[in-house]
C-alpha cells in the first residue's frame, strides 16, 4: 500500500482561466506551485538519503513530468534530473528544446539520443551522453551515489540502461510511489484548475447531447464537445473523447469513429479537458432517438442511484473497501454485478484517473483536499451492452462538494 501524504492545503480560488503567474501567459505552470513541489520532492530525497531524482515522462505518461514543469515535449521523451542540492535540469531531445525554454518551468536543458525520435538527425544540435552529464555534475561537486527513479513502469530500457552506465556505481532506487503520492492532495490552485475543467465538461455535455440523433456519426458528437472545450481554454485532453453507440458502448473506453448512430440505440459519451494540465471529466449514456426504452431507463436509474449512495459516504477517512460496498450491493440486487468492470471511485488531477484508486481491496483513505470522481458503469450486458455515469467532487472537511454542480444535479434525480 502506498503512503499517501498530504502535500498542501486548500484555500482561496484563483481568477478564472489564469495560470496564477500574471506576468506570463505563454505557459501553464505556476511559479510558486513549482517551488513548493520541488521543495517537497527534495524532502523525499533527504528522507531517503538520495542525491537526486530522475523523473521520466512522455506524451502518454505526462503527469509526473508536468508536475514539476507544466510542460511536455511533442514527439520526444524526457526526464527531469533534480539534485537534492542545486537546480533541476530538463533532459530531452533537440526538437523540443526551444519549446521547453519558452514554456517549461525548468529551462536548463540537455539533449540525449535516448530521448530523441529514433534515427532522426539534428546536425547542429548539441547531443551528449550520460557519462558526459556525470562529468559535468562532478565538476560542480555533485556526485550521484544514490538516485531515486520516478516512472519505473514506463521508462524505456534504453534510457534506463544508458543512465545506469553513465552514472556507473550509483544505486538506483524506485521512489515512484512516494513521488506520485504528492499529487494526490490538491492545493487551492490545483483544485481550482480541476474545477474549471469540470465546468467545461458541462458545456461540452450540452453540445454533445444536442448532436446525438439518428443518422449522426460518433465523430461528429466528439467534435462538438472538443470544440467547446478548446474554445473555453482547454490546453489538452486527458483521454481521447469517448463516443460509443450500440454495441460499441461495450468497449469500456470507446473512442469516436465513423459509426452512424441508429434509433433505439444508446450512446455512451465522455470527455476530459485539461486546464493548466488539470483534468475534469463527465460520463453519461444517452438515447440516440431522444427517448430511453424501459430497460434503458431502469439501467440508467440504477447507475444514478449507485452514484448517489456512493456520494453520501464520500468524506474524509473512508477507504476503498468502505466506498465500494453500497453500490456493489445495489448492483447485486439489480442483477448487474457480473457486468461490473471498474471500481466506483478514483482520484482525478493531472490524469483523468490517477492514484489512489478506491477499489474493493483498497485501504487508502479519502482526505480533505482530494479531487475524486464517482464513476459508475457496467459492461458486457447481453442486451444493454455498456453504460456509464461520472462526475467529480472535492473532498471537504465534513463530506464533499460537486466540482460540476450541473452534472451532479442531473444525477441526483431519476429519469
């Protein structure tokens, strides 16, 4: 079990669509947040007697790098090298280097072939290896004896082995759990960004719902939602927009394709815009013809009831084992338990779904300042196929408050 430790308090809100910097609108990071986060990571290094952290990330595994940089490269991979004493370095490739110097919170860069697109050449770029980096650091009296690695489930073999060879003799220690635990509890700035993304979700929901009709294509529904989010300031999406109609609703996370929707089907939709890197999300299942069949209506009402009874116990101190019980019991009563695939509660932040995950065997507990989603779904049903309802909440001292009051209000009532 991970040791989820508090990383910051919750307080005042920031101005809408602001990165909190004021003087720089060319980036998504907040300077004070970055300073606080670097200090907390250095605290982990000191506690574990480590000389530095190597924090890996790429376009798919974006969150750990974004946490310190407010940035992610395109095409290339990257890492942050954070010494316990001294300034951080951004390790990557030459194609993204100008972008990094303009928009990353960490602007001191070094280029390595291991992070580049394979076989791509940059004749005028300065490319070094990790042996050279070790020599550079040693000249500054920074010798790495023990290095904490973040992202061990994703770091490429080539990056790992070349780093290990360059810093020969250094002990490499996995600190992914301790590092990612810092992301579980949101500061005021983080929580407000999450809230703004959830606000976008409702606007996207209305546009997507209006586009659902017989003869329309799934990709047209996705386009309406994505346009609204981009128009309202989304910097990216935490997952590819979900639109799955008919049998495609069975796919758990079906991305929109060129399937024409038909009367009598229902369609599962979901979208996850990011504000300054922080995600919101919504999930709903709608009748293509505008009216649910009796079977569909009963199923949606069961999902909504499961969300409501889970929300009632969403408060500090509750563990996954406890949060899972009421909705699971309802699924058993309604004959849906064999179609249950996903747990009902997960945290949301830089990723749409991130740890801790409050599954039926989880002893992790909710604490004030967390942002979480109630995500109720079933898949594999012989006639209904699959369905989902989902929205988010901020954990408060005594319970929770909706991050999207409008979506919450929809789910608080039966059809």
